[in-house]
């Protein structure tokens, strides 16, 4: 099922986690966007160019490529199936689901924060 | 002439004074609240004022009953029932505004409860009331309209109570700091106490139950006070007191500090 990636939301969530001292994983905007694109293409090949469509405003080609290699490939979240083509593994999907949970936690926390703010 | 009636009047007077005092303290501290919380604050001020306005004529009513002034009793009942009918309006606004954050939507839905209150009053005044039946502990009126009672039960009681319970559940299911949980849950419990026992007070046919219901309304008002101005002993017991501290300005060299520590 295709799902839209809200870059603004992902950035807000990443900043929320960074504000708690979590700078990697859920607090890393590059990691979030890459994993969101991979999760969206479950069972399909994800082109590197598609990932860059979302990450270009945050990082250059080199650092995304490096992240794909040193984090995603090394930890077995993706497998490289062709030049510039990756397929997400089951472990990658688990990571993607964790990312969704982190977004849900952010939303829940934000909503509750707003409720408390309105409480006299 | 019964001492029970005087006790009843005293409780009503205590509710009146404490509700008005609470509303006044909330209004006076307006500056301390953020712009976002002000609509909810004012709805609370109105709510507690309505509680006070309900129990002020009720106090006079109990004194009138003590002295056997039936006409004054009836007049004061008719007066008390007006603010009572609209207690649900600020309550609904408060809950909806705090949860949803929209002043407009909260106001429109509250308006619906103004209609419920007005129709309750209309049926109550057109069909009349039976009483007063003055007994040892209270003076009781019976509402002579089933429709009025049904409107009250369904529109003015069940829905706002369900809203309070829902909001409380939302708070209890959420992990949050202890002092925030206390600060959000206790006012709701207090409001729920006051609101539910006001209804019991209004529809009961038993004098002792009227007295007990009013006692619980008073407890609810005290709880509301405790929610906003918790005494230090309670704060310590619940572990919600704010630790008084000053920021340590000197830059710390962690390595140096570790060396100083005698392990």
C-alpha cells in the first residue's frame, strides 16, 4: 500500500527526539526519510534516486550513500540488488515499524502537551 | 423547627462561600495563565460562580424552611433552579476546549446545552413543582414534569458526565509527570463530584440524601481548591512538590570533579 511521506512531519519528529538527546535513529532525519521510503516500497526495489528526492534538502548525495552503506547495508536493513537499487529486508521492515511507533509517540505527546497547555 | 435544617443551611452557605471564593481566586490569578488556557479558565470561573449562585438562594431557602416561610422557600427554589440548569454549559465548554482546542466548536456545542437548560426550565416552570415537604434535615420539592427530569438526566447529566469520564481516562492512560497528572485529574474529579451530587440534590426525595449530597458538593469544592492550591504536606505526600533550586553557574570540568571524588 502506497503511503505519502510528510517531510515536514518527519523533520519535526526528528527534532523532537533530538531535543531529548536522541540524535541517531528516530532523531536522525536522514535515517527517518531513508527508512520511510524503503518501508513504502516493501516488496519492491527502491531506487537511490527516489530516496534522494526526499533527502536532498537535508544532505548531499555522498552522505546518503554513505549512510546506506554504513548503516542500512551493514546492519542488514536493506540488500543491494543492483546499482542504485535496494530492497528492504524483514529487519528493515521492523525498523520501519519502530519508526512509525516513534511518530505515534511524538503525536500523542504533542497532543497531550497541547491539552495540558490549555488546562488552566 | 429542626436543627437539621440549620445544619443543611450551613452546608449550603459553606458551598456558596467556597465556590464564590474559588471563582474569585481563579479570576484574580488570570495573569498567571497563558492565552491558550484563558478560555478554559473563564469557563471554570463561570462554572463555580453558577454553583455559588445555585447555593446562595438554597441557603436562604433552608433558613426559610426553618422558620416555616413556605412562600420564600418556593421563591428561592425557583431562583436556585435557574443557575443550576446552566451549570452544564461552562462544563461542556471547558472539557471540549481543553481536549479539542477550538473555541468556536466548543461554543457551538455549549450553546446546545443552553437549549437543554432552557427547555428544562420551561417544562419545570410550566408544569410546576410539588412541595415543599419540610422535614428534619431538608426541604424537598418534586419536579412535576417527567420531560424536565428526562431532559436533565439525558442532556444535562449523562453527556457531561460521560465527557468527564472520557477525559479522565485519557489522562490516566497517558504517561506524564506526577504533578501534571495531579493538576489535570483532580479538578475533573472535583467538578464531577460537584456536578453529580448537585443533580442528586435536585431530584432526591429523601431529606438525608439531600443533606449528604450537599456535603459531597462541599467536599468537591474543597477538592477543587486542593487541586489548584495543594498544601505543602499534600505535595510532599504525593511527591508533587517543586524542588527549589538555583542553577549552578560555575563551569564544571568533569575530569577534575571525578578526581576529587573519593571512591
